[in-house]
């Protein structure tokens, strides 16, 4: 006996919808289906890097929305708006100038500009990494309820930081023009690889730390400590050639004795490849490039000719006295390593992401 | 056309920690591993949903249906297996997820739509429609923190529904909002169905599945126990609820019910339907009945003890349980039979039913009458009658005998009904034997009517040109 015939025998079939739903779907309001998209979503435990990157790219509008949201929420209720965001870096700049030039007298010419070149890079890096580290944990609600490319939360933190980077760069450029600096033309193109290196390295670290912080929630606090040490390991408030190189045991007199006052000599650490260790900090080549290209020399003015020339030489002496290729090679190294790190970070993120929604 | 959704061997595994170490400090102190229990929320789920189909996911709390929906949506990643979906997905899992109180309704629409995968141009185009649907024209530039929860839910639904999804995932969100808004949501879903979009609906409500869905899946403890026809699935769902209620040990692994062929895997039937009509199990019940009381009989006894201990038992219909069972006549065995269908463990509306009662009288009893009462799943009396009501002559009973209650037709739509039997003396005082909810039968409604009574209906409309 077939199923259908039994039904028919017992009760009349109701092909039409029941009365309550009969009025539904008025053809006048029916919207034709727009684009039957060929979009295919695959959800598996198997996460590869390229599909993740492709998805991030597809959802770039969301990234823009998130950066916009961040800006709006942060400055919605303040009259001065973005001006507030400049207060902290301004005070930082004033304090460093007073302490390192005014009190300690480090002898770096145009120290405020020198500082700003380094701080623009450093402030971007530190705010992006710190922001991204808390990004996933801070948006737990979203993670639990909505499906989207989670990396975007970390990248959005970089996005908001780059807006401040642009503003601070604007201030730096204004200051350079105001104080009559001309860029070092053959070093200036190096800013492009420098910014690429900075973006890649920051992204790698941001994506990795945002995921790590979900499982180890004190990563955030640990990071603050590490960033503080990192800041002093980077030639921002001191210059590389003026303060770092003299401490390196590189010179030998004709008797074979080291000519250096370095603590390395004192503690028998001369075997350490200190220069390489120091330059292994990926932020250092980026900061050096910014300093070299922007601060490197002040244009000699026709009116006060020779004095300015000396001034310019004094400035350049503070930086590694190498041609653009030395900087370029270092930057290329940072770009290479950062690219590998970024891949690894996305891979690790993909591994950890599967369980994000269970962690809140 | 390729299916809209393919779920292949999906399993989801959770670790349940007693105490989870979420910081490096704790990990260092306690060692790297915290003790945890394994929990499989989903096991080897396979699903295929064609484009334009509306599929219901039924299951009790904790059956894994929401986990499955979250996996389909991509919020959770399955531990094993693969989910492939074709087309833009929008999920109505949590309305207004990601709303930011500090931002205006306008900004939140953009944010939320972007979260659902829309680009800015598309949002611009649909903005007015979203606002109109949410009925929030005058509040759209107000910060969302000043919205009522109903307003926020409306906005959330309006955004989700207007992202023009090809696959819509719905998880019991229709419970929010006032009646007119709920109605609007249902209308919109009906419209989606007409437009040939795919809908996957997670619900507790069998009626919703019956009305909306062309196909259903029933989940129980992370396993699909039934799939196919919504009516069949509603029945399987009800059975899983009963099984959970009676706290039977769950089957380690059970084959899904293959409804296409009208066969039901025997383990499932055995586990989910204790004392059911399928002959083997019924025999087992009969055997235990002669040597020792059945579970229901034990329940009756316990109820009696409790009742006698209580100083003032509340006056309720079961007050007669105070009167002890006399035992002169004993009900040995009760068998529910579906005369029109031997193979199915349930009735279709309007099919006949017969209840066969075997009894034995240890002495000659001449004043006995037989009564039968049917209760719905909620415990309401559906029907009650007996030899006294029908004025059937019982005569003198002695030794073994059999009474057959033959129902010509059971005009019920859908449900799980229990049967209580009694043999009493006409002098109302003696209860020879009384078995509460000793057996049950089930009716499965293959149609889309709602309610509990199968009332034959034809509709004729006149004046149509």
C-alpha cells in the first residue's frame, strides 16, 4: 500500500497553504532574485593560507567598515576629535626633546625632527600590534555569532593605526618643509620598501598575537613589557652611528688591541656579533631608512652657506654612512623574513581560529 | 543543479574543561595541560539540501542542531568532515549581533550588512528598503543604545533578510518581536520560498516544520536519527523526546531511519520505543508482565504509597489510586495493534486501532466492567469509554480471557497517546486491576494541517471568474 494513497484515503490533502499564510508572497512585491552567485563556501578543519587571504580580500569592505567604526566610536563624543589622538605623541615628543637634548645634551642636530622620523614608525608599529592583540578577545561577541574572516579584526587594528600614521606623517612633512629640510633624493625611494616592510612585519605579528591572546589572555600584558624593551633597542631617541657604533668592538690598533670603550670589552663579550644582533631588529632598518631619507641633511641655504654645510655633515654622521644599497639590502631582508612570518602567522591563526567561538 | 548545501561526514568535538587555564601564568603554574572531558556535539552528519528547498532541523536542547547550523555558517569549524555551500549565506542566528550601541542605526546597518558579506554599493542600494522593513525611519540616526530590544531585533532581522541571501539559516529567531513583526518575518520567509531560495530552519516546533519545510532532519545527541518527510521526522523527534524523558541509555551509534524505503533501523526502534507494538518487543513486555510488574505498574504502586503517606492528598482525577487494586482479575498483557498496517509503528490519521487485553480471573467475577482512557502527550484526556458506557454485557469472568477494544478510526492528527486500562466492579468501590499508561500509540500526520483532530475538510470557492 503506497504512502500517498493512505493519506488520500484518510484526509483530504491540503495542497494550498493554510488560510493564515495564503496572503503571502504578493507577486507585486516579489523581488526578482539578483545574481545567482557562483560563490562556493567551504567549511572544513583544513585551513590553507591562500583561501584565507582570498576571503580577506573578498571582505575588504568589512575591513573598511571596521576601521570606520573604530574611528567613529573612539572620537564620536569628543569635541576635538582627532586632535586628542595627537596629544599623546606630542607630549611624548616634547618630553624626549627636553630630556635627551635639553638635559642630557646628546648633540643630535634638529633632534625633534630626528625623533619624529623614528616615532612615526614606532607609534604605528606599537599601536597596531597592541590593538590587534586585544582585537579578537574584545570582539568575542561577534566571533560567537557572526561568520566572517576573523583576521580582519586584527587587520582592522592595523588599519586604524595607519590612519594615525598618515596624520603623524603629515605633521612630519609639515615640519620638514617648515624647517627647510630637503629630502635626500637618492634615499627617498627607499621609503617604499621601508613602508612595505613595516606593513608586512606588523601584520605578521598582529595576526599571530591576536590569535595567541585568545588562548593566553595575558599575552596583552606581556606584550607591553616586551614593547617597552623593544623601543629602547631601536635607534629612535639615540642615533645609530653616534651612540651604537662606538660601543661596537670593531677597531683594532696596529698592536692588535681593540680600540673601544665598549662594555663588551670589559665583560669579554667581544665574540658576540653585536652589530648583527642589533640590526636583526626588523624595526631598526625601517627607522634608519626614515631618518636617512627625511632627516639626513638640511638644505644648505645660500645666505648662511658654510655653517649649514657643517650642520648637514654633522647630521649625516649620526647615521650609517653607507649608500642606498646598504639600506635596501637590509630592507629586502626584512621584507623576506616578514613575508615568511606572515604566512606562518596566517597558518597558525587558521589552526587556532577553528575554536575561537568556543573560547568566549 | 548542484545542491545548495552538502554536509559530508561532519563531526564536531568539544573539550569540556573543568577549569581552563587561559593565561601563560596559569599554564606555567599548572603545567601545560588541563584535564578535560571529550564531548562530540556532532557525529558523522551527512546532509544534502537542494536549491530552493526548505529544510527543518529538529532536535531537543543539546541535540547539536544549533552547532550544526553554526558549522554551516562557518562560525564553528567542524573537527572532521566538510561543508560545501553554494551561494550567499545569511544567518538569522542572533539578531543584531555586532550592533554597536555607540553608533547610529544607520552606521550599524552598514556595519552589520558588511558583516553579512555585502559591499558598500549593495548596502547603499538597499538601505531604504532595510529601514522601511524595520519601521525605524524616524530613529535611524539615533544611537542604537537608545533602541528597545524589539527595535534592535527588528533592525537585525531587516538587515539579514535584505542582504538577499541565496541560503538563509534561521535559528528560532521568530520568537522575538511582537505579533505583527513575527507575521512579517513569516511572510518574508514564505516569499523567500516562492523565490526559490534555500532555507534551513532550526526549531523545536513540529508545527513550523510541518508547515514550512519540504524535508526535515532530526538530531539526537549529535546523530541524525531521521531524515526526509517532515511528518515522519516530527514523529521521530517526538519519540526521541519520549526516550530522553524515560532516560533510557542512548544507543552508542544508531543508523538513521531510512524513510525513503519505509524501513526503520531496528536498533533505533528498540532503543527509542520501549514496549512498542513491533511484535518482538511486545512479546518481551508480555513475558515480564506475568512474572513481575511492568515499569508502569511499579509507578502505580509508588504512586499509591506516596498517596497513602500524604495526610491530605489533593483531589485529582487519579484519586482513585487510593483504592487498592483488588487483584481478583489481573491484566496480563496489553497489545496495541494497527490492523491496517503491520509494518509501521504508527498510525496515519483515520486508521483503525485495536487494543487487545489479556486477563485472568482467579475467582468468578460477575460485576466487572472494562474501561479504556486515552491521554494526549500533555496528559489531557482525549477519550474515555468502557463496557458500562457502551452497555456491553460482560457476564461472569473466570480463568483466562481476552477483551478487544476495536476503534474503527482514530481521527487524530498527530501525537503520542497513552492508554490507561481498568477493570472495576460496578459497585464503584472495587478496582480489580488498573494499569495507568500501560501502552501507547502514535499518529503521524503526513499533511500540513495543524491541531490535534483530523476533521475532514474540502474547500470550495465560488464566484471565481
